[in-house]
């Protein structure tokens, strides 16, 4: 039909395309320049490059790889608008996506070259624009020979500035740009720069919702940065933004986080301003050591979260969890004076860890309230002190024991006497479980190799024949506890003296239980001779899993 003149070939978009101006786009066939992305040798470079890059989220890496598979010839020119003219065909401008893929390199030195936005005035280096040519960029970006028309001192300064910022350690952008701009960014870095200057990571994020819904002026669900600052303060706004989400999905700014954040900030100010008159200058006792350990662990965990660009997780650790730990510590003291040593460690750690998120607030506290003479932003990230990680398991043991007593009180009301029964020896089946768990524990990753673990239990000649009811609860408990609390749990003899730990903290138990009517509390590590306690309950106790009874005595 085309040959006979009854039809013509034409192209049309898959659907209606609307420009940013709101106008409907019309397709026109015309001369065009293309960049041949997808060329096998070029593509192989960025495929290999991506393997060594951190994309922070697996779905972003997958999105890149899918784009590599289809991106090929890309129309890179247009006839009007802003942009740089094609050197070999000046009637065309380079389109925005193609022209902006390595501007990050220019950003590193632009302040030295440009004195105004048009680039007509020299920048800090004092170099006239007409002296900037291909030889200049070959030297700065590609380690070429040093030009002779520019002072060596200024060239070295510019080169040093570029080398300081390159390679790009992390590029933050929208996930919608992965399939065009960011992929071209990788391609053009591979084309222009030596491998040592190729990007190291890219963090792609989604859009920002407000209170769980898309922002829209028409519906009234809309908030500007200025409005948020006026409503919640700078620091509360930044905290809510940090809390909005760490994944590549759309983030969610919620006022339910911003409002309480202000209260938490004032609480920290109150701690700083109000040192208790009876505060002691030592660290002693279980709850002192536990709080110290929580501060040190917060430093370690926040450092990991920040390094992964997980600001929501970092905020949770250094703001919410650490404040909660301080509250729990004060509650646990039950009238005992607070340790000022720990109070100061808590204040310093809180401010230093929160600085990347809320520097205005921490700077005020650091200089105005604490009286430091230099800014907090120049302080190094805190280094953790040594602590005993077993303290966290001991805290769990005390908490679980208390919950066990409470459960018994709930089932047997109007009782005033409680007893806790502990077991110091593993059963033969429990020891067998420990041996199998130990042989499948990866010390480097601090995890169990799940498939091998299942296979080992299935093939074990003792466990495979035993009644699962005799060991399964212990096995499941240990499988979760060991990665969380440490491999000390895999020792064949309990490394924590349960009886001593309970007795040392007996006051803590009695004060908690007094409000529930319990006036007497006993701990037993061997079965008591008295018949007042249920023997079946006593027999059910296991290592680190105590049982409890409550009765009424006159």
C-alpha cells in the first residue's frame, strides 16, 4: 500500500504526552543526533562499574540493570531552549538530560572559575574565561599535561579541589531518573573519566508524601518548608524529614512525628540545664553498667546507620531509643542518686549523634548551654568505649522473669508471696541443640546458616529421634537469642550466674511487684524442700527460662 501511495509510515507516542507547560506534544519526524548508549563495549564498562557501586537498595540496582538492557540510541539534540550547542553542528542544542550528566565534576571547581552566574567574570582563582580550553579540562579531569598559559599555583589549586571531591562518593537523586539521567551519568563518566574517577554510590529516593497522602494544593494537603519551620521549628522539621523513610519508596512526612519531636527536644534541654543536686560521680551497679552499655551501643549502631544513609534508623537510635534508655535508667534507680558521669556521657552522645540531623539544635545546646567555645560540627564522631554486651541479655533475663511473675499474678489474684525457680544445667537434648547451633553459626556475619542448620537437625541421630516438645522451645529461643546477644550463649555451661543476678537486683523486683500486692519474693536455684510450691512448675524451669509461682501466706 505504501508503494502504491495508499498508505504512509508514521510514528506516534504510546499515549498522550503533556509537556511541563501543559501543552499536548506533537510528534514530528526530523533530522536528529543520537548518542549510541548500549554499544557493547561501552555497556560492558557500566555493567562492571555497577557491580562495585553501592545502590543502598536492591530494587535500585535491579532498575539500573533493566535499563542497561533496553537503553540504546538516545536522541540528544534539539533546536531551541537552553543548552550547549553541538560543537560539530551548532544549529542544534544538546538536550538537558544528555548535557547534565557530568556537571558534578564541574561543580567541584566552578567557584574557582566563575565570578557570576553567566561565567563572564573570573572566579576565586582569577583565571580569565578565554584561557579555559580543552587542554585545561584534560589536565584537571583526565590527568593530562599541565597547561602553560595559566599560573601553576592556580592549576594545582583547581586540581586539588577536583581530586578532593572525586570520585563521587554518593549521588542522591530521584528514583524516576534511574532509567535515564542516572544511567547516562554512569555511561558518560565511563566515557570521559579514568576508572579511578567513576562514581562509588548512588542513593535514589521516591517522592515525599504528607501525612500518608500525596501533597496537593487543590486538596489542601500541602506544606512548604517555610510553613513547616514556622509551625514546628527547623529542628523538628528536619527530624520529621529524617523519620520520613529510608527505603526507595515514597517518604512520608508526618505531623505526628514533628509535633512530639519538639517536646523531646525540650526534654533534652531540661536534662542539660538541670543537674540533680545529689548526683554521684561514679558508675556502679547493674543499671549503671547497663545504661553505659546502651550509650556505647547507640554510638556503634548510629555510625552504621549513617554510613548506609539510613537516617530514619539513625534517628531512632540516637534520638528516640537513647532518650527512652535514659528514662528507663532513671526509673530503675528507684530513689538512688543518678550517676553524673553517665548523665554527661548521655548528653554528649545525644548531641554528637543527632548533629547530622538537627545541627541547629545541637549547636545551641553545645555552645549556649554547655559553654563550649568551638562549634559542634567540627567535633569528631564519638568513639565507643568498651562495654560488656552480655548486659543486654541480662536485662532481657530480668525483664522476662518479671513478666513471668506478673503472668502468674494475673492468673492467681490476691496473692502476696512469689517465688522464682531457675535451672543451672542444660539437659542432654539442650546440649545437643547447642552443639548443632554452634557448628552452623557464622561468627563473621553473626547469623546461622539456615539451610545447613535445618539439614543438621534433620540428620542429627539424637535430635531426629527425640520428641520435639522436649527441646523445640529452647531451640527456637536460642536461634533468635544468639545472633542478637552473642555467642557466649553457646557455651556448654551458663556463663551468667542467674541466681546472683536476680538477688543483686531483688530491690528492683520488690519495688515493681509491691504495687501488685507481692510482699515476699524468693529465688531458688535448687528445688525447695517446702511443699507450698507447685512441683510441676519447678520442674519446667530451664536455663535462662525461669518459672514462677505465687501464693498467699499469712
